[in-house]
C-alpha cells in the first residue's frame, strides 16, 4: 500500500473533507504513539507502513518512550491536529487510525504495541485506543449500516469525563 492509498482509506473512514486534515490526523496519532513507545518498538511497528507514514512514528519523534496516560495522549493528538479538534474527535480519529493500521502490520507487531500500553481500568485506560479493533474493526458491513463506518458516540457528561477529558488524572 502506498501513501495515497493509505491516506485515502483513512480519509474515507473518517469522512474528512480533504487530504490535509486527514494527514494531520494520521500524523497526530502516529507521532504521539511514537513518543509513547520505545524507539525499537516504533521502528518494528511502522516497518510495514508506507515510508511517509512510517516517518511519523520514527523520524518525526524526538523522544521515544515517554510516560504519559490515555488522557495526555488524546490531549496531544488534539493539539497536533489543531483546527478546533476537541478531545472526543481526537479520540475517535485515533481509534479509527489504529484500527486501520492494525490491518497493515503483522499481528505480532500490533500485539507488541498493545503490550506497551497498560489496558487495565485501574491504570491508564489505554484499552480505549483499541475499542474499534476489539469490536471487530471498521468494515464494509458497518459502513453500510451507518453510512460511513463507526460513528463517534454522543457523549454524556459521565462518558466524556471517563474517556476523553484530558484534565482529571495526573500524568506519570
């Protein structure tokens, strides 16, 4: 798969109006993941991605292996995406992008990524990043039912506080 096919598929899944916003969403998600995991793991994970996409996890990252939680991850993704992308939209973008990337990398490399991110409810709640993957992924059947794949859930106050509000828990 090349860069144009990769970004085109993400643009389709996220229903974004242009390639620029799509590339910002991809860059924000993968660069922030690259900051969170060790450099060698980022290299392994990104090895099967198009060169330009791989660079977001490897070459664009100044410091790998940083310790931060799910909420900080979403805050960083939202900040990098810019243009008024709030925490819930950034979380949705990250989930859809990670789900697509899961189809592009070997299962062992994807499992290695998951192993780097604590998924316990008592920990950093990283399993929220894998919700679309764990639900069976974004697929044509879902697209036909919803008119565009999984849609961001309408959040209630409790959902927003639980999943995507970047201000409640301290960072490690």
